[in-house]
């Protein structure tokens, strides 16, 4: 054990905190824990540590004071700063330090739990839980690419960080903390539920009571809960093709028989629904991935068929706020007078994906069952995060953010369409209302998977289209281009690179 922590044991790492004080505090705590320093172990003087790290002595002094207040350090009379008795310690003994017998082995003969080399056969244990066949994959280092045309990532420059910090400060204040620190036993934050019921849903023409709304960890979690409760092996499910891969995988996990119906420029056509359909999952506002918007006539026909054929509808309205080319069409839920639509919404798309705050709106009996199922999995989404979101919404920051976001996406969309107009690339979808991506046909003979691999070498990211099809074409020319995370000044150059390599591949395919 160390009786003194030397300055050389304390080193700064850029990835541990955004500020110098934060990095220094993390470095000192790391040195204490990794050396398993005992209480009373002395630390370098503030002057000596400052000289070693080339930082100001005041910075070291302030960090020492912070760690004293947190119980990691203490001031020792005539000895300076030392490790406190209250510091967390890692005191696990090494294996060699433990006796080679347990209570039953009184003779001292080693007692082993069983023979070696008998690890479980995980392929057998997990045989009924296959890995997803269709998964959208994006490089974790996408920010390092010069032209990241990927969907679902936010531009941090468009977000009001100071407003979010203010809302977080309010949520962590004394008045709120006592209310949020308790176990709610599955209940959600009443402020967030009230905002959803009184503000968010009325924008979509939906009226709902608090017992008809459940907060979820994003719309993905809401989808899982709904399918888990409603899908059965004897209930035919229907969804779109191409479509969101997780619809297919969630239904597959539930062992639900599924029919994949083709979409056209108006989205899903209700007239081709099979009579046996019992559960229909759709994205009517912005179809995934084409961006098509289902017209009002088809929405009404779908609702009418649900009543006539006795099926339920799961409506994923994941980014209705991104309607900047035209006013958003009424939600299916707003047209539903027979309680046949389960509505899924999310703040993660419009704010930032790491937020993971979504919601489900459905008749009270279904919400009650979903709440029970959710509580088995995670009790409820973190109360403080719900409260921060509620303040951000209720104080008007959200509306201001949406205005900025819509205008920026509109500008980027214009630049992208203008750049594509000078190439052989064409938009294959029909996004009437807006959105933050386009569905593109790369040209005859162009396989979007091979195209994506070549573009990645040129620092361009696109999303190949095969994953959106249940049975993709052998050569899939389609791909998705997102423009929420790429700056305006790089869009045209990126489109030029995509068009150049796609044209080379198309030419090669003709010979």
C-alpha cells in the first residue's frame, strides 16, 4: 500500500471531464482508488502538484477543497492534505489470499465447485432468442467523417444548452428533489404527463386523460411494450415494406406471423390489407424510410377498416414536429373514435437522441397493463430526466428549439435537392411534409451496400437500403440520406462525391 501519493501518480486525461478542474479531480480520485491508498496517505502539496501538472496552484487548491467536501480528502494538522477515512476503498483480496477450503472443508482439503471445462453451452441456452436479422448500423465515430449523411443524429449547435442547464438546475433544486427522489411505484412525473396531455397531444388533434398516457424510454420502448401485449401467434400482424427494421424484429421476437405490404408514394394502401389482419403498424406522417405522407383519405379508410375488420393500429408518429414543407396531417389517433389506435410519440428525435423520452397513448386498460409490464423491466424512466424535460417543454424552450430546427432543416433540404438536381441521383420517396432524410435511388446497377463501403473510404457516410426490406433486392440501389447532422456548407460537396462514385459503379455494371 502507498504511504504517500506522488505527483507522478496523478495525470490528466482529456476524456474524463470537460473542464480542467473536473479532469484534475478525476485524476486524484483515480490515483487514490487505483493505489488502494489507506486513510491518512498524504497527497502532494498544492504547489508541488501544480508544478508537476503545469497548472495554477489555485486550481489545485480549489480541487482539493472540493474533494474534502466530498469525503475523499481531509486536512491533516501540520501534514497538509491526506486521504480521508470516508473514501471508498477497493479492499477485495486476491484469490491467493483466500483460504483453499470453505466451511465444509475442515480437513483442509481443497473443495471445488465442480470439474473444470464445463462452461454452459450458450448456443443451447439461447437457441430460442436469435439475433436480429435486420439492424441499422452506424459507425460510433461518425462525427469524425467529413460528410455524415446519417439519420437520427442531432446538430448540437442548434440546441439551447444554457436553457437545458437551467431546467436541470430547477429539477435538482431543493423544492423538486424531495418529490423526485421517492419511488413512484411505476407512476410518471405529473408535470410531464400534464404537458403531454394539455399541449403536445392537442397539436396532433388528440385528446387524452393522464391515465391514457405512459412515458417510455423513447418510442422504441413503447413499441416493444405494445407488441409484447398485443401480438400473438394466432394474430396476423401487418407492417410496411420497405419499413423500419425494428418493427419486423420486434414482431419476430414476439413470434407473430407477419405480412409485409409494399408502400407507394402515398404510404401504405389500406385497400390491400388482408382480411385476417389483427395488428397493423404504420408510420403515416413520415414513412420510414421513404418519407411519404399518407393522405387524409387513406387515413380515414384505414380507421374505417380497423373497425370493420376488427384490428388494432400502432401509429408511430416519431417526428411530426419536422413538418416544415407543409402543415402536418391529422394523426390517425385524432380520427379514431373507437379506441383502435395506439399512438407512439417521442421527444428524442426533436431534442436529442440520447434523451430517450417517449410516450404511448392508448385506452386506459392497455396503459394500465403496459405500466405493469414496464415496471417489471425498469419501474419507470428516471424521474429527474422526466422533470427536466417537463420544464424544458413548459417554459417555452422546446417551441423555440423546434422553430430553429425546422428552419435549419428546410435550408439543408433545399441545398441537398439543388445539389442532387445536377446529378443522376434521384429522390425515390415522396416527402410531402418535410422530415430530416431522403430516400435515394443511386442508379441502375448500383448496389448501395457496396456504394456505402466505397464512400466510407472518402469520409462519406450513407445508410444502405437493404436493411429496410424484409426481402431486399439482390442488388439494392436505394439508400437513405440524413441531413440533420451534416453542416450546410458540406452538403453539396458530399452529394458530388456520392454521385461520382455511384456513376462509376453504374457505368461498370453496364459492361
